[in-house]
């Protein structure tokens, strides 16, 4: 079986946008509003000659902060269990949130290799916003723009290195 790479993070950070860019097709649904339930979506792709499956953990139904927190946990845990390498995606414009810290805690417990992508940094002048995420403890945060493609090659280099 091919190795599995899961894209994990709280809603609306751009996981589906990154997934679509990585697989080179618009498969996953990008939603402005976090709240559409989707199954986990898989696709096969490759980078630098290495093939792997990518999992997008879909949107999450929200009806209150506690329920959202629970659903984030369940959703993320399923993907984490399957993954060989995890892409932990955060929103560099929003900055570090409590939900990011909770996801980080689950990832630490999994003991799986994690690559931290800081998304929505569409211009190099925004890249310093990635520094704040060092404190999550997953090494160098990689500044990204999933929408425009910037940094996604650096992210995939690191993913493939860890496979
Ligand atoms: P998900 O809930 O984590 O899957 O997030 P989505 O991929 O559905 O994206 C949520 C919102 O963030 C959408 O409005 C996207 O267009 C936007 N978005 C995603 N990636 C980027 C990015 O790199 N830059 C900017 N500016 N917006 C982005
Ligand atoms: Mg999504």
C-alpha cells in the first residue's frame, strides 16, 4: 500500500485548498464557512517521483464550541491513525488559536512525523507571521499560500523526506 499523508487542522485554515493543489485537481470542496460535513477524501499523487495518498479531513458541522471541539478531535484522530506523515495546517492570518493547540496536543500523542504548514501567507512580506507557530513544537513552520501555490513545494519536499 502507498504511504498516507493526512492534512489536519481546525476548520477553515485551507486544508481542502491545499489538498486540491497537492493533487492537482479540484476534488475537495472549498468552503468559506466552516460547517459543511464531508467524508474524508483520498487521492493519489506524487512528488519528486514518490507516490503517496493524501487525505483531506473534511469540513465539520458546528453547533457550539464544545461540539465543534469534539468533532475536530474525532475527525482529526481518524486521519492521524491512518497517516504515515501528517501535514498540520494552521492559518497564519488568524494567528495561533486554542483549537490549534488542541490539534497539536493530539499530534504529539500520535508520535507521528508532522510537517507544520502556515497557510494564507500569500505574499513573502507576510511570512514573518509563521514565527509565532514555533511554539507548537513541530520544528520550522513552513509559510504557504495554498491558494496561490507559494511554499507548497517546500512543504512537499519535507513530507517526502519523512515518508
Ligand atoms: P478547510 O476548512 O480547512 O478545508 O478550508 P478551505 O480549503 O475550505 O478554505 C477556507 C477558506 O480559506 C476559503 O475561503 C479559501 O478560499 C481560503 N483560503 C485557503 N487557502 C488560502 C490561502 O492560501 N490564502 C488565502 N488568502 N485564502 C485561502
Ligand atoms: Mg475542507
